[in-house]
C-alpha cells in the first residue's frame, strides 16, 4: 500500500486536479509537513531547466502539474515557503477557480495577504486580478489593503476592454459601456478608484482596447484578410484612465471638486515623472475655473517647493492670473518665489513668475520694495533670457514716472544690481546700464597657447619605489584591479628589485589573489594539485588586453617562473573579433623581459622604461644611469623596453637633460651614445638633422619580428633595432616635423611624415520597410565621423614603431572599442610625449557617432581625463576629441570635456581657434544638436578673464562655420558671444559679422543680431 507521500507523487505525475482535490481537502495535519517537502522537491525537479532532447531545452512540467503544485502549496506551505520567491502561478483561468476556492477555503493560510503584496512588488507586469481580490475580501480570506487594491485596480480597465471585445454585439461606444460598468460598482467608485491618486501605479500607461475580433471561421479564399485590413474595417476603440475619469466626472459619478484636489495632492508625492505628467494633464483637462483654483491656492503654492521643474512650471501657470484677485494670499507665494528665482533648472516658469512680479506694483504699490528685492535676486540666474526678463521689469520699476521706492530702497536695489554686474549678460547689461557701476579700466586679458612644454622633473613629482615585501604584496591587489598604470609600474620595478629578498613562502601569501582571479585552478585543491594546474594553464586565444599580460606574470611568479607565461598571450587578429591594440605587442615583450630577469641566475637589472616621475616620465639622467648599469652588468637592453623608455623620456626637461649629457661619454655603445646625444640635445638644437646612422639600412621586418617574439639570437640585437630606435626618438622629439632623413627606412606613416589622416563627416541612412503594406518605408538618417584609413591591413615595418601601429589597422569587420575600454589608461601611459597617433585611433573608434553605446562613452571619458594634466599644446586629433566630447550625447562626457577645456586654458594647452573650427564643422554637418554646446559653454564664462578671452577666440572660429540657415538654439551662442565681446571690447571679425548679417533676417535672432551689430 502506498504511503501518503507516494500517493501524492503519483497524483502529481499521472493524475489531474480533479483527483488531487479530494486528497488535499482530506489531508491530515500530521501529513502536511511531509507533503510540503515533497511539493518543494517535485517543483524543483519538474521545473528544472534542462535538455529535453531533439535540440529542445526547457522544463518537463505541464501546465496541469503546475496548477496542482500551486494548489498543494496553498494547502501545505508555511509563510517561509510561500514568501520564498518561486511560489505562484502566472494566470488563474476561470475554469480552474473552483478548485482554487475550495482549497483556499479549506486551508485559509494566514500568509495570503503578505503573499499578494510580495506579488505586486516583484511581478509588476502581471498584477493580481482586481475582482479576485474583491472576492477574497468578501470571503474574509484577506483584510482590505489600500495599496494592493489600488495597484490591482489599474488592470481592471484593460480586462474590461477585453471582455467587451468578446461581447455580441461589440459596444458602439466603448467609453460609455465601461463607464456604465464602473458606475454600477459603488464600492469601486467610492472606495478604490480614489486610491489611484495615492499610490505609484501604472495608471498613466494602461488602456482598454475594444475591437471586434477576427473570426476563426473566416473564409480566407473568398475574402482574404490581414490584420491591417481588419483594423481598417473595424477600428479599435482605445479608452485610457484619463478618458474614463473625465467621463465619470462629467456625468456626476465622481466628485469633480474631489478630483481636482486629489490631482494637486498627487503632484506633491514622490512619484515617477510620467505619473506626475499624467496627474498634471488630468487636472488641466478638467479645465478648473478661476474660482476652483482660488479655492485650492494653498495646494498650488505648495507645489512651488517641488524638486521637478515640470511641477513648478505647472503651478506657476495655474497661479499666474490669480495674483491680483480678491481672496488671494500673496505672502506665501512671495516666500516661495525667493527660492525659485535662483534655481538654474527653471527657465520657462521663471519668466511667468517675473512677469507676475513686474505687474504687481501697478496694483499694489506697497509691494514694490519686496518685488524689487526679488527681481534683483533673479539677476544671478545663469540663463541670459531669465536675466533679460528680470532686468526689463527691474528697469521699469526703477524708472517709473511716479517713484514706487524710497531713496534708501532705490540705493539698496542699485547695490544689488552692482553685486551681480559681473554675471549679467549683454542684453541685461544694456537694460540696466544707468544703474551699473563704472567698470574699472583694466588691460584686457589675452589667451595664448604655450609654445613648448617642459615636464616637471623634481623631488615633488618623483615616484617612490616599493619599500619592502609587504608593500609589494599589497600592491599586487591594486595592480590586478587594472585601473592604475603607475601602480603597475611600481609593482614591476619592485618585483625585480626585491626578487632576492622575497620570503620563502611568498607563493602561499599570493594564494588569496589566485583564488580571486583563478578560482577554477586553485579552489578546493591541494597545494600540489594547484601548482600543477597553474603550470599547465594556458590563456584563451581571445585574450587581448593588458590585464591578461599581468595575470600571466602573476601566474609565472606564483609558480616560481618554472614555465614562462607571458609569451603565451597570442593577441590574435580575426574578423568579427575584438582585436588587441597593436601597442600591446611591445608591452608583451617588455613583460617577457621582466619574466626573463626573474628567471635568470644573475641579479635583475630592472627595466629601462620604468617611469621615475609623475605621471609617466622617465628622467633623462635616470635613463642614462640605467644604461650604464646595464653595461656594467654586461646585459644587453631589450629593444622593446628601450623603445618605450625613449617614448617616455622627458627630453624637454632641460635641467635634468643637462645632468644626463655629461654621463653619455661613459656609455660604451657608440651608436646608442650618438642617438642619445641627439635626443637629449638642448632645445636650441631642434633644427639639427638626424645623423647618417639613422639612415643605415635596417634588418628586414621579419627578422626583427622573430628577434622580438620568437627568441632569435642575432649577434647584436640592438644593432638590428637601431634604425627603428632612431625613428621613435625622432618622432618623440619632433611629433609633427617632416623628417626626410627617415624616408629611406620605409614608406609608412609615422616615419618621414607624421600620421595625420584628418577626419570628415559622412551622412548615413537606413531604410526600414514596415510589415504593414499601407505604411510607407521609413528612412533613418544620421551623421558619422570618419577617420580615413589608407592601405588598411598593411603591417608596419617594425613592431617597435610605436607611432605607426594604428595607422593602417584593419577596419573591416574588426573591432577595437572594447580593448580600448580595458587598456586605454595603460596605452596613454606609453606615449606621454606624443599621444597624437593614439588619439587618432580613439577618435576613429569611439567617436564615430555622438551616442556610441556605453563603451564608447567610457572610452571618451578615459581619454578626456588624461587631458586634465599639464602637457604639450593640443594637436589636431586631441582638439577633435575635445570637440566630440563637448557635443557628446552623454552628459557626463560633456561636463568632463568642459572641465578639460578650462584646465587646458589654465595650462596653455588649448588651441581655441582649432577647437572652434572643429565644433563648427560638427554642428554644421548635423553631427550633434547645437543645444548641447549652447547650454554648456556659458557655464565656462566668468571663471577667469583669460578663459573668457579663450571662449571669445573659440566662438570667433566657430560661428563662421555654421550654415546660413540658423540652427535651433543659436541665439544662446550669440548671447554668449555678445556678452564676451561687451566685456572684453574685442572687435568682431569680418567673417563673424557677415554671418550675423545673414542671421539677422530670422525673427528669433533679430534681437540678438541687432545687439551684436550695434
């Protein structure tokens, strides 16, 4: 005989609800716990996601079994299981409710209300049926809960629409039919429907759709139909909650006065923006009379404290014609106005407020002092149009024929105007000119970019070496986070310098990092098993970031460098693949050099390219001292390491270079001594041509590639690399010069001529044909920024040519954005003297459009952060990157770009004319809307006189690039330009004047143009 549990299992697996129902109703209390455990086990088994065979995946349960398990849960579950997270049913069909009610009446679980509340909190897309809740309440299975009933009521509208669509005939007026059903339910109207105003629900986007359904017996051959033709013959009737509420109010089923009050109270709650818009529009659609609004003046005034501008603007619009009405209390409004007038997120509403304040003294002269104080405070608002409105009304008040202010009040108002004088735009300044203090005569500030950048090589910027093993171990964790190039360089230097001082159990102390980054190799394994796994581990062919290089070095360190790991990183290049950055080829060789020195019997001599000073500079004297150490140890420099050292050397730091030059005489390698003598020569020797050594024929590219990456052993590896070292040194010291002496080496960008591909804007389009035959095709157009790539796929003649690696990368079906996102800070740290080629690559990869996904935005922010520090003047690609950042779709990019602009002005890096030219090209081509720039640039105004002059130069170059047909929001730029010109007294260039004359015909620009041309 089967036990109770076995009987239950047989019922679930092989029977139906009809057979299970008597079993559950007659279940003894002593068996409930056992059945509960079996229910949970069967639920896990039957709903497990698995291979069902024939290529199908899913769960093995049937809908009938799920309903049976649900009923068993209702009968046997405790609160713990019911609220555990996986107990529920998607939909309870009417034909299955009889069993549901019988089990529920029998069990009467105490947790039912809490279960329903968890349902509405976790499954907002499938809320409980409202009528079901009403039935549960009437059977006293749950207590009334306002929020639960309000959220469920929202779906009743759509359910009613579905039911009416099945009616015969379908109602001619769906709104009337639904309203009639709602009117018949007094509890719904009086108790539950008002709750929609109290809770955050989906009432704003829920609607009923009533439409005659297509017949299943339709003869398709006689009358072929599609959804489109059926929709045209029997159009759907859509009824929203707003339509229904207005209809019920119009017919007297709902109290109109109560609805108006509830709308205003709902606007005070912390609801989502779409829901606030719904309540605002509902209130407006009810068309409240002046009397009704006066009766609710306190509610409207309290909305002025709301943090969202849309609510404040709505309240001001409703209040604007009530100020002078009898019975309106002005004092609370003026109290709130004091805080509103300086809110930078308010513009439209402030114009309404200022207009009302300006009219107030004409009706009540006693309010003039308070009005003058409030309007004067509005002069500090950052928006020029708000300033102009405030200045207009303040000027009218001050020059009234019959003075409304006492002499003391007039003087106080004049003093307030004087305090805001520096912040006033040109239009406001002109209106308030009689009351502005005389400007002191000062020499206008003029911005000019730096001619030559000199890195700071001093003890203050020196990078401290790793002190001991404990710091090295702590630094290992920082390095593995992969977000700090300086930490990585200190770690590499400390690893080599402290090799012979490491504790005997250092591998065991590295274990936590191995568990964190390689858990599948070391977790739950003995020490011997973990060591074997680590030594046998090989990296995926898709490993394409610098992170894998560091992890490979960590693996090698943890295993005592018994087997080299760094060279296992392949950096493959494939179509439809996120390919590694080519600069990582040299970085891989450099880390392989670390691995070789750690394995060698002799003491490590360190890397030549380790930075000595922040952020990533190698002091010239330190480089020469390191080379002397190499010679004393009879150790040949690694070509890749020496190349990176040259790229990082602060050759323009004259004081330190002067210390390095006398040391060159002690250097035994004559060719290297000659190279460094030219490289570290004083700045006055910039015109000295490259010596003949640079023109010597190099070894074939394949030879050097084998030397670097396949352990070839030529007699003198440095001699083979020397021509390319000259090329890197020359391009490091002269980034933009034409170096004809290097032309015999190869015809490739970055040698005789710098790689300067330029950029252009290309229109793109995509046409989409709708599945609906009567709808025309839609075409989406956009603009793309393209950096042309000639001879794509042609490999540089040497992997040492750091400034040539990106010039001819494959672009077709290769992707470089994700590797840039992971590696960019480390790549920028490799090229501190001349980042231009890398900047061209970033521009080509991450700035193709202004909204290139989150990865593109992050890459743009990474490169912008690198521009905050002092450095050489911005070149063409850097300026284009800054222009792309200032017009980027992501606000974070735009604000960071503005910070870069101000920092570049302070350090002399900004080229304002070039930046203005690039911005003009982007805006004229429609690459980005002008509003982004027009809202951003005014925030830089007034930070310093030099910054204002740089902004003026930028606009001098930008405005002539814009089209003759004025762009939207152009007035904001003209207001800024007019204000800058008025402050500095700079003459308007002829090209700008010609553009302004063209724009003067536009009504929206007539006033701003006249102010400029005056």
